[in-house]
C-alpha cells in the first residue's frame, strides 16, 4: 500500500500531457441540483481515454461507485487513475460543523483508498446551493477554523485539501478569495473560469499567489454570457446552457498565460480540463457532443503550451518548491 508521502507526491513535470486530467462535469455530470442529464460513467471514462487523458476527478459522490473498491474497479477497467473528488461543505454555520466534518472524513477516506491525491471543497451556503451571502468577521473566523480541520482530515487520508472558489458559494468574489488567502493556510484550487466569473484577475492570482495553488481547473469563459449572469438575466445553469463555458481558446480567459505563469513559478500539479456542460438529454451518439469540445481543449493546450519550459523537461521530474511554513 502506498504511504501517505507517496500519495501526496505531485505527478511531476514530464510532458504537460501527462499532467492533464479531466472532470466528468465536461460531460454534464454535476452535483448541483437540477443541473441536467448525465452520461454514464463507462462512456465518460472511455471518451476521456480516447483523447489520451488517463486521469480524472471523481464527479459527484457515488458517480464512479459507492466505495473505494468500486471506484478502483471502474477506473482500472478504463485504464484511468483518480486525481481527486469534489465536496460541497458548509463552513460558516457552527451548527453545520460536525455534519460537515463527518462528510469530509467519509469522502476523504474513500478518495484516499481509491488512490486520489486531492480533496476539492467548495464552501456552499447550504447543500441546496443557495446564492452567496456576505459574512461578518465572526463567521469568517469560523470558516478559517473549519478549513484548518478539513486540511487535517485530508492529510490523515493522504490527500491535499484545496478550497475551490466557485459561483454561488461564500468564496465567490475576488474579495472573498483574498480574505481566505490572508486569513487561512488552505491551498486553493485555481479554477480559471469560476475565478473570472467572481471578478478575480486569474492571471494576477497565478502570478502573485502561485505558492498557494494546490490544484488547477482549466476553464474558458465567454464574457458576453458572463455579463448576463452577473446582471441576473441568467442563473448559472441557464448561463451554462447558453455557452458560458467553452472549449479552451474560444473564450476570454488567458488560459495559456495562466498555465505558463504557474509553470514558471514551480507549479507541478494537475491541470484538470473542465468545460462545465449542462445536457438536456443523455441520448447523444458516441463520439459526439461533449467529447468534441474536450478534444479541442486538449489540442489547444498541446499547440500553445507543450513546448514551454519545465512542462517539457525531457522526462526529468522537477519537484515543486517546499510548502510554506504554516501559521
């Protein structure tokens, strides 16, 4: 069995292709209530593998299986490995702390036993994904304390915990992200799409806070649809159906520059391709639909980024700088 240290190892800096993973949400698989139809995991994993992608996140709890053995079986049959899993958590409400920590323990144990490296959390208002609310100083202190406890839970399972700034969570806007960076030690999942939607300059974050980036989700966003979301004309699901998220290179996020900035500053972790997709139906011919956009995103990264610096270090593993001293 792998040691905790081995499980926490970064995937290394071989060709960038070897550090690409995919998220089931690119195939419409999402834990948000009312999101839409879902494609079956067998198809999703098969189509990922057809693109040369050999690693995935788990998707919603239970999507790949209800326990570690089932997840391992699903992945091994497709020639895939597990990168991490996503967990909505309620951090600001003291009454929700124990259920939140219990859920984190269960999820971290399953992910760790299934071979994952990361627990990706999002600080929701509630499990119905109600819109963001503003917090007072006391609630923020509770958030920071809860984040530290989830850090410890993840570490015991051999995982790195990363907080995912996300639309419709309490860490949505740029000021929320900055407050978390200033007030806690938690690592961040740098999601180029959700950070952009929240008003962050994702390139500046990648440049200034690279030592806090523990995981990356690569998304591109169309600014015209994002404006309609910000102005309340569309909610998140409707905006997604209107093409808010698009293949990398088709939108307004400088994805290539973000990746280069991270690589230049020593990031050697996973890049998870995520084009959030909401499907009306699961009756889509094999090889058509979501996989076509993911194929374009893979081609974009190969074309624009593969030749750069450490990302093509000739097979020599480059270790990431040592973690910062914790408070």
